[in-house]
C-alpha cells in the first residue's frame, strides 16, 4: 500500500483520519478535491481499482498520442476520454511510479503530461509543414500541467534528470 509522505502536501489542517474516511466514502470526490495524492488515503482495494482504471485510460491516451503522427495535428476529438480524466489518470500513475522508483514509466508519463495540451485544439499550419505553436490557452494549460508536475516532483522526489532525458530520447527515437 502506498502511504509515503501522504500528508506532506496541501492543507495541513486536515487530519489523516478525515482524509481516509473521505477516501472510504467516495475516493473520486477526494481525488477531484486534492488531486492524485488522494490515492495515498485509499484502501488497498480502492488503490488497485483506481490504478487499474488509470492504466486503462493512459494506455488508450498514449495510443491516441501515437496517432498524431509527424503532422502534429491533434484535437480533443482524438482523445479516448475527457482531458480531465486523462490528466487525473496520468498524475495518479505518476505518483505511483515516483513512489516505486519506476524511472522508465516516469519518463513515459512525463511525455504524456507534456503532450496533453496538444489536444486542447489543433495546431496552426503553415504552407509546407505545420507550425507547432500552441495557442495562448494551450500554453497556459501546458504551464499549469508543468507546475502541477513540478510540485509532485518536489514533494515525492524527482528522478535523476539525466536518466529521464536519456529515456525520453529513446522513447522519441522509437516513434
């Protein structure tokens, strides 16, 4: 069961007992309220169910990400689930992988998080090739997700950046 540094982020005035009770009542409400760290307050069975759901959502999302291709064309119609569900699933799995020290998976999830704003709207296109510029709203979303990821890394530990960069290069080379 994951329980490392569960209360080290967020509202310090909330007791662990209250958070565990809320997780037992309705884990999804707690997840929406406090984010991915809600999984730390769930029972082992709830964690298994949540992580299985997150794994299915992320698998379908990464398949959709692979369909973008070199043109860079994307859009919310290509998403297999609502963007908020994909975001929640990515961060739940990221937390699990950080706690388990699974650097390969952290790199893959980092790529998925960084790519999610691409689906908020299609890229603008130039004459000969797509201009890969995100709109102001997509850039704002990208920064929000990056900040959320940085906060998670700050609290639960950031894997060796050189290892992540090397693994990212290998992941992109496979495409």
